[in-house]
C-alpha cells in the first residue's frame, strides 16, 4: 500500500487529492495547521498538526512515506518565501528518510523549456509578475530547490482553476502547446494523483488544462 505525505490537504485542490488518494487505497500522512478544517476521516489517514515551516512537523509527516505531494501555496498573510522554505524543509526530510518522489503544484507563470507562450500567455505572465511578483519569485525559487535536490521531482502546472465538476479528461501539454486557459480542480486532482506512480514527467513541469 502506497503511503503519501500530503502538504496542503485542506486546500481547494489538496482536499480533492486527499479524498482520491484514500479512495484509491493509499495511506495518507497529512500535515495541517488546523485539523478541524479536514472534512475527510479514514483509518488510512494520519493527521499531523503543524506548519510547513516547522521542521519537526515536516519530518514527522515525511517519515514512513513513499512519495510526497506538496500542494500548499501562498494565501493572504503568508511569508513571501513560503513555498521555497517549506519545500526546502520537505526536501531535507526526504533526504533523511530516503524518500525519492515529490510532486508539487504551481501555475503557468512558472516557465518551462517546452512552453510556447502566445500573446495572451505573455500578457498573463506580465500581469502576474506585476501584481503578484513575490508569488512568482517564490515559485521560481521553489523550482531551484527541487532542481538541486537530486530527487525524482515533477511540478504540475495549471491555468485558471474552476470549481466545475470534473470532465474526467484533460490535456497534458505545455503553455501554448495543446493547452487551454482553464481546468477544473477535480481533473487537476486526478492528474496529480497519477504522478505518484507515473515517472513520465520526472524533472519536468507539465501543464494540465481542459
């Protein structure tokens, strides 16, 4: 039985991944700041109370896991380097516990070598850099952490996320290449869970869209 260390389990995408992982027969070790926000319970779910910037709590979540899903992101009031610092602590814990697989979540503003952005994509990135430059900078630095880690990492990127019911299908491409401008969180969660076992995109940043 696969054991997943999940960071961001109470988020809009994270809780969807949590329910799917449990339904698939995985065991999940979820680090959450407020366990009361978890709407899912299961004998296969271990809840660790703590913060992603708490090295001891992160270590406890990673211990005994086979793979890590790092789905947390910045919210109002977050430190400007939350994703970078949190993932550095996760990577450090993975080294101590000999866990190799990590999947993180980011947006299309984070560029990949195979992207072919069109005019609309460039405008969106410009606006993101102008209005939320610290978020983009944090995403870029978290990528540097992964690249230096020696781990089997994948960064899943998506466009605008919607609350629409999942279609059950999605496109896996690159910005401007076989891609659209939105995806439901349900379909994104489906893809993220496949990456626990799928090694196709190790060291890459696929862009998932409807």
